[in-house]
């Protein structure tokens, strides 16, 4: 079975070679991943590709924004930079979302944009030591940082989350989070808590979000989710008992949906939520 999901490295195998950051001695022009919010800047005309450095008008990336080399794309340096969300792009450029229902970017470009976003998020959040406030410096050959003041070391924060497809015969459990628009449903998901195994997290999240109990919890697949930096660990589980009763605060609706009559796009097209449903609804 293919376990290749958008945002996972396998999606860009053969295209992208990740490299640890290093002092930028290399001036070779390469490609640029320019992020604007959760969108990637590309030429407006399809087929969309990563932009090459050197063909860009300077007003898109002001000189004070120094792009960060994150690896090689098709053998050439790939540098990533985030620009202000109010940047007005010249007409021949367009910012296409790599998150959400807009699928104009293909999965390889969405994946490299996600990688760039995840790295730049860590870079923004790791300027200062969370222990003493000192300014951090790079640990050579790694994305980690070290604090010269107190000696603490800090490494990229990737947060584990569970997501679970709960089945009861031909029905799937879907929930609607209070923050989502009416009619938008997805699978139960949530962050790992202190002291929990992943399976315990599945049991707790299902109980909290829907009120029911589950059994036969088994691992299915996992996905990097760079919004901003999660690892989604996907599980399957079977209904064991209880009545559906959402908490009414975090989750406003929960219910059993027949596998052949699901609401529109549960979880988004690039998500492991969609993959779990498509892969296991008929199993
Ligand atoms: Zn420190």
C-alpha cells in the first residue's frame, strides 16, 4: 500500500535533497520558495513551478529579506523566504495556497512549500533561548540551536497529534469543531498530552469529543502537517459503546455518517483525514 501523502518527504523524493543550514558561501543561483501566508508565489501561467532566482523583480523580495537555503531542488540550491501578506504581486505572479481546498498547486509544490514554511516557522521561533532569553546560535550541521549564555540546546519542535477513523459497521464517526463553518466535518483529532501513549490519546480524544468508547485501536499511517509543525499519527478504531454526546464547547456536532453518504470534503483533500476515509471506508 502506498503511504505517500502530501507534505511527507516521499512526495518529493528525487526532486528535493534536504540539507542542514550552513553559512551561505554558495552564491549559485537556484530556486526560491517564496511564502505569502499559507501560499506559494509562482508564475500565474500554468504549469506552475518553483521560481528561479534572478528572474524576479526586486520588489517581491526586498534585499533585507535574506532567503535561507534549505536544500537542493533538482540539484540546485533551494532558498526559502517569507514575504509580507500585504505584498502586492506583479500581474505575472500569483500566490497559490498549499493548505485548504484550492488544489491548483500540485502535491509536490504543496509539499516543498510546506517544508519551507515549517523550517521558517522554527527559525522565527528559535531566535531566543526559552530558558534565559539569550540569543541563540546554530549548532553546526543541524537545525538545532545553542544558547551561549546558559548552554541549553533547542531542537525543532514537532508536535505529535492523533487522528482517528472510528467505524461502527458502515458508519464513520465525524465531528464538527466549534471553529468550523456549518456542514464542515472531520475525524476526531488532538494533541498528545503528558504521560500518554498514542493509543491512550486516541481513547481520550474520542471520549472528549464524542462521548463514546473505542476498541481495537491500530496504527494506519502518519503525515507531516506543517501548519505550523505537527506530526499527524493516523489510527483506525472500532466503536465499543456509549452514546454520542459532543461537549458543546470544542465540538458542537458529532455523529455517525454512512460511508456512502459523507459530508463534503471531510478534512481537506491533502490531509491524512481524507486518506484514512478513502482507504478504509469500504474495508
Ligand atoms: Zn539560555
